């Protein structure tokens, strides 16, 4: 499950990644085999980056497993 506000961005990448070993990119970054920069998720969105498909899928699964997870995520934006 993603926690915190920082995300990974690969050099020249168009996607951002949560710190989660279920994502192959994040796993490689955490192992040190890929270089990435950490920025806030808000900054990534301002730059026009989108959440990677694998991270999005894991995040949505995590929300479904938590009671009221979707409701919390919606109201967090306001």
C-alpha cells in the first residue's frame, strides 16, 4: 500500500511510481538497479505525469480492501 506523499520519477519518464515492490519499476528503484528522483505526487501531477498502470492497479486493489477506502480518497481531494 502506498503511504506518504513522495513518488518516484525515472529520468525522462512520463509516469510516476509509488514506493511499492508490486511495481517492477519501483522494485528496481528500491534495489538500486534503476535511478529515479523522488518528488511529491502533486508535483508529478503538475508536470503532467500519470501514475503507472501497475501502481494504479495495486492502489485500486488496496482501496477496495479497506472499508470506506474509496470514500476517503474522494474526500481527501477536497
